[in-house]
C-alpha cells in the first residue's frame, strides 16, 4: 500500500502532514495580501497541508468555507473573521465535529468561549491609542490646538470588524482628555483605496479647508484619500495631517514623499506563529488563549531610514 501511496504526488505528505483549513477575509489591502503570503509561506515551510479560501470580504463565504473544512475533516480550522458577530452556528458545528478553531488577526464576539481555542493578532485598541498619542504630540498640531480647534475626519475600517471598532475606541479614549480635538466626520471606507478616496472626496466637499487631520484605520484608505486631497488642490501631509495604521510599503513611500505623517504598525506576518500554534494544538499541548503581536509606530522622519528594513 505504501508503494501505491508513494506513487500519488503529495499523497504520502497528505497522509502524514497536518491539514489546516484557513478562511481569509479577502484581498482588500496591502496588509491582507502580505498576511496571506505569510500564511502560505509558513505552511509550506512547516510541511502543513493548507486548504486556503478567500472570502472576498463576505461573511457568508467564510461560513461556507468553514463548513467545507468540517466536511473535509481537516485537523485544525483557522480564520480571520471579517466581522465580530454571526459565528455561533458554524463554530458550534466545528465543535461538534471536534475540530479545534484558531482565530488570527481579528476577533469574534461569542458567548460560548469554548468555540475557539486561541486568538493570535494585534491589539487594535492600542493601535488606535498610539495613533492619537502621536497626533496630540505632533508639534504642528500642538500649535494649531493652541490657537483653536483641531478638526479631524475619520475613515473607518469595515463596519462591524474588530479593527474598525477597536481602532476607533482607542483613538477616542486618548482624545477624551483633549477638548480641542474634534472628530467632525466619520465614515467607513471598508479598508480599500478606492472607497477611501471616494469618502474623502465627500468629506472635502462638505468640510473643505476646515479639515486639519485625517485619521484612517488603514494605510490603503489613507493612500486613496491622499489622491482626493491632491485633486482638491490641497497638500496631503501639510494642509491635511494624516495618520493611519498598518505600516505597509505604500505608507512608507507616501511618508518619504511627505504626503503621510505617521503610520502605526499592524504586523501581518502571523504565518510562522500560526503554524507553531497549529502543531502544538495537534500535539495536544496547552496553547495560550491570547497571543498579541509586537508592533511599533513610524513617524515620517523615520520613514527613509526604516524603509529598507521593511518586509511587507
Ligand atoms: C488588521 C487587519 C486589517 C488591516 C487592513 O489586523 O484586519 O484588515 O488593518 C486589512 O489593512 O484590510
């Protein structure tokens, strides 16, 4: 039988290797594509058979993918939930099938905590706090605040997603002690460049030169907004101070061009840690309930020096 199996490419590997079903949000941003690359590369590196599905940012596609992983009897299911709610039914099916579930990147909101084993990802509230702390400490903004109000427009991430909810929460937590800082407009740009540009155009039409600051929940929306600001005849990074989150390559290029003022790192390279977690789970080892990724803040003045070291 072994000889027969050895003749089928991958069969022996499939027979011996761990099978991981991974449901990915989509391919909406530079961050997401870097995250996918990290997961695929790490699975190959670790000899784990990866069944990968891209949900195009639709929850129903993620639920379908998880159901299919259950039907295929994978060893472990991991996913980045596009939104926080609506997961109980399918996670109960995974539990009934005795397939452990690992959350990566984004969290779910479920009553039954036994529906998932471990959550590996960033602290989005802290990322929001870091963005606001940088803004409040930025000298040109301090000068503005000394003379009057600082008017902020906010491009939120996907409605109902953990990063959008928590980045808003962390940012507002710091600003509650800063009465001069006002969020005058806030709307979702769904984490994409196209939507970020479209919503920023609407903000500019409504508020024009009153806008002092843009806070974008990710760099892709900030990059889209930069185009809108330029098309409105204003200087991004000068007339409108911009702080965003992810620290992808596009953000460093925009900072080096003087069009973005700060990006807060959100590390997408979760692949290696995820594969180690998967192996530990299959080996029956105890795993941490929460693993927070380590991250930094990159203001414009550090961009040129840091850029050559960036991996995503
Ligand atoms: C954050 C991740 C977010 C990124 C966006 O961990 O969920 O989704 O900030 C991505 O770029 O679309």
